[in-house]
């Protein structure tokens, strides 16, 4: 099957019958490995509904939860995630569990990129992003701790939305780093991401923008974390935004990003080690090397280090909240999807905004010379998820 045959994202408004979605899964997933194996999928999905992919860190009644690991699945047993229950009541049906990197961390699963199966789809929400990009489901749940929605959305050429931290209940999810873990989802377009938000976010209030947003570009020090090709593509998109009439301001925000990286790591790794405190001593030999190294790194972070990182984050949030910008625009990743399946790529462009807990939207922004997608990250004010998606719908057409 040629790579182009693998790319077919479809809107949530697509009227396809459930059988057509299942036909697509049968045809494409043996190549992409976005879903965990399930031999009786057709027999189980006898009822009509909108098919939904669910990252295998969420508990779903009738499915084991493995979190991409070799640990006994009963360790993760418990009530179904309330988000899944709510979506089922709204007419969604779970098409299957999607592949995740081990414990939503760095050790990748077998999923391949629909645009070129020799390249990573990104992670850790690898299967969810690939399943939407390939048209196997119109929407799939993921999660983001540092970059696990924004990056795979960019690599797979779809829309990824990470709400404000805590906006969507995260119960029923195997945790990674609780003060950072955020539920998110993948769709074909911003309209579908917005429609999904109305189901997923309690007290969602649809809005229509009353003005154009002021766009902000972070410091060159932060942008230098992207590769030269990504920076050139980003500058082209900024020109397109200005030509479309948007006000784009350059700023010095994140000029200290390199100094803050250690604090970000301290926050994440400290919490990761505590999450695995009951499992790692007994099952440490079953962890993959990347995950085991991250847990051990967290065990070395002291309480004082964590307290200092937490204090810094409060100051960082205050500075972000005071910025005179409506939407931050950045590359969604340091480049297009890297070749190979040994890594899911780097979260450098997403990490600061994930630490802030701000809502982030990854939208397609064209392709490189090899046909791999570029993505643009749009970040809004904390709690202003409705406004970000409404503005995102006006920004996205100028980018792709």
C-alpha cells in the first residue's frame, strides 16, 4: 500500500456508517499498528455510533488497561474513566484501545506514521494520532504531560487539542505526572475538535470571536530549539498570517527557556517516580530502559528541588498571565517526523506551555519537501479554551 493511501482524515461530521470505519481499520491498521490487537472488534461493535479511539492509559469497561507496558494489567484496574462514560452516553462507541508509549513516556510502541511508515507518528499518543490521520476513526483520546498531543498531531498532519490542565477530569487514567497530565484529543479539523470539546469539557460555552486575536511569537532563544528547516517554515507561516491581516508581535517571552529546562525536568521526574513508587521496586525489570531511566532520575530529585521547581512555576504562570498576547504561535515540534521508530521525537516546543497548564492547539501547516506534515502550535490563556478554539478556526486556514 502506497503511503498516500494511508492518509485519509475525516471530520466528526462525516456521515459514514460504522461498518465503513471498521472496513478502514481492517484495511489500514495491519500496516500502521495504531490499535491494540482485537480479533472480535466487529462482533463487539454491533451497535451504531461514532467510533472513538481511546489511548491505552484510560480505563474502559470491557478492555484491559496496559499503558503500553509489560506489567500485570490488573495493577491498573478500576472504574471506567468518567470521560469515556460520558462520551458513550453521547453516542460514541469505543472502536478500540490505541497504542501508547510505555506509561505515556518515551519508550515507543509499534505505531507508524501514515504519511510515511518508516517515520515515527510521534508520541506518547502515537496510536490516537495515527488512527485519526489514517481515517480509522474521526476522533481519538490522548493525553499530554509534556508534548504528547501537540507533537504527534503535527507529525501526523491532524489537529490536536490539549485543554487547560484540569478542564477535563482525568480520573480513570494511569497517571504519569499528575500536576502536568492533561486529557486531549485528535480530530481532522478545528471544527471537529471544538465539537468534541462540547462533549468532553464540563460547562463548555460555545463562542464566536468578536475580534481578531493579537498573536505573539516567543523569544528567538526559545525558537532556536527548533531546527533550521522548522524555523524557516515557521517564518513563512508568520508571513502568511500577517498577509491574512493578523497582528503578530515578537516578544522576549521564554528568553530564559534554557535555564528553566532543569526545573521542568525536576517537576516531571519527581512526580513520575512517585507515581511508580508501588510498582517499580517489584516490577522494575519489566520496564523498558527509557522509562526505567526516567523513574530513577526522579528518585534522585530531592524534595527541596521539587519545592524550588514548584515555586518557579508559580512565578512563570504569573508572567504568562500578564502577557499582552491573545494567542502564542510557535512551531509544534522541532521538525517534521524523524525517520525510524526508536524515538517519538522531542517535546521542546511544547514543554513550557505544558508546565503552564495552558490550552494548546496543534494545526496542520503544510508539508516539507518529503511530504511530511509541519504543524503550528497555538496557545491561549489558561481557562480560555473556548476562545482559543474559536480563534484557531480563523487562524488555521492561513497556515495550511
